[in-house]
């Protein structure tokens, strides 16, 4: 080889090396699902008006996990569940186990619950709402241990299934969500957006479909006492039937002040679930690729409870069955006996996943704890008009309703009254909205 050929070869190899170094990272993804339907009869979560425990299964309940990996970055896992909500005690326990096993940050684990009211009570969530015997609570605690094991297992399974993938995003809509605070704001705000994340395999067909909607998952009434994922469960089942080999994962949005309309029958839950699946399918056809860049952040913010004088005035104006006030008083006294005082703040988890934030094709997923009203999603969309914002509620810890300042001032169930059932000492202060939005801003810097 002469000198010229030698130098040409070196130049070509060098260029190829630089090209490889500058090549965009690619996605890997893995998805898994596990049946988490209780094997025995447990009290079903959500409705204080229920009078009996579960009587069988109408639609199985699942926990699902989507693992995503960008190049050599650590894996991130989204976990969705057909439950009213997960508590911090559950997610902290599962996260600690997974972090130790896979050496990933807490920011890379995102837990969301569909908020179905036809799943089992877990942990001691909403304990004031239920009149249960010690044996019934023991059964719930035993199931909670099983649930934690299944959540850890489905995460492990998803990570083990990582393979090359393409990730795309789209939006569409479903129109059955209606603002339910009509006594305060007859034409109150609502978000009909359906967010869609499509994950394709090498053959170009989806093997995972993540979708979100902001509406209470409560089409079925308190008299319905069989396990069921409500409209979100139906939508997942319809999508998996339409796309053989794909796993559908539902992410609950900021739907604390929205209900399905109309509601109350099994026929309506099928109709709403199918309508949501139709919106997802329309979006799947127009999904645009998202580059393999993922930045994650997680923190908590302390939300102060109102002062004693506000709390006493709030409690004296509640118009609910005295039995709930009696249970609440007993719970508060137990807290004082244990800690010497009532809790002053509520720890609220705030999480951000930014997909390729530097590009117009990027996506920002904000996950908030609690039952979050729609004002938060609408506000963040206004404040970040150049980003594609997907704001989820019911994430990492469902501890209470989270009102905006508007809803807090209006009052009512979402504004503070529901704190009784969640066993919280009283409403939040007027700082609640700015504290949460401020934390989101800091995580997005």
C-alpha cells in the first residue's frame, strides 16, 4: 500500500469512527403484564356507599410495566395498575427493592394507578370510608404484600425483555369526560386530550401502547361489586384485542374533577372504553417518532395543612354522615397519641420525564401525586407552550385530592371535604398550587 492509499484509509476509518461516535442513540424497550386480581373476596376501594365486599371478577385487574432505555443510559420503567391508587408506603417499598436489584435512580421509576373504584382496597388508603372488621383489614394487608411482590416482578420482567424499538407520540381526543363540579362552575374546565405513546418492534407494529386520559375511572356504580378496571380496563382490553401481541397501558390524567358522562351501567363502561380505544387508534396512525433522549427527575414537595382555626371551621361545616367524622376524629387522636401532634404537611411526589427536550418532537411527561384537578394540566400547558406537555395525576402516592387555588376557594368535595375520607387533618393552605407548580418548574430546568 502506497502512502496516498494509506492516508486515505486512515481518513476513512477516522471518519467512520467519528460518525459512530456522533450517531444518535437508539431506543430499547420491554413490556410485561401480570394479573393482580385478588384470589379472594376483598373490600373494593373508592365508594363509601358500598355495603358488601367483592363478589367475583368481571374483568381481570393487571399491573403492567414498560421499560425504556436510551443507548447506554440507565433503564426507566413506567408501571401502571388497575387500582384506585398506590400509597407511598407501597411505591417506596417496591422502588427500594428494584433500585437495589437494577441500580437505577428513583426518578427512573414511575408508578400510576387508573383510579378504578372496582379494585381492592390496598394498604390503609381511605380507611375512614370503610366499616371493616379486623379480619378484613388483615386480608387487605396480606393482599398488599402480594401486590408489592407482583409489582417488583413485573418490573423485573419488563427489564428482561428489552429489545430494539422505535418510540412515537401522538394526541387525539375522547369526549365523554365532563366536569362534575357543576354546582360551583356549571361549565367547568375539562381536558379531552388522549395522549399516546407508541412503541414499535423491528416489524413496525406496536408491542406496547401507552395512553392517558383525564377523567375519573368511575362509570360503574357502588352497587357493582365485581373486580373490574372500568372504562380504562375496557380500553386496554379492546386495544390488545385489536393489536395482537401488544400490551396496552393506561395512565390516569388530572381528572379529579371530571366524571364519565353518562355513567352507571356496564353498557356505558363498554361504550366509554371503546370510545377511548378509538381515540388511541386514530392517534396511532399519525404518531411521530421521538428521539432516544430521556431525562428524568424526581422530588417531593411539602404541602402544608391549614391552621387549627381553619380546620375547626371546615369540620363544623361538613354535611356528611357522623360515622365518618367519628372515625376521622379517632384517627386524628391516634396520630396525636403516637406523634404528639397532627401532621403539619403532606409529602407530595413530583416527577418529570423529558423525552428529547431540545427538539420540537420532544415530549414532557409530568407525574403528580394525589387526585389532581384539571387546572394543573391546563396551567402547565399554558406555561410551556413550546413543549408537548402530558400531565398525569394519581402517580407514586394517592394521598388525597389536590385542588388548585380556584377549587380550594370554591370548596366542596375536591376542594377539601374529601380530606375526611383520606384521613387528613384538614384542607391544604392557599399555597398548594404554587408549591406544586414551582416544584415542576425547578425539575424542568
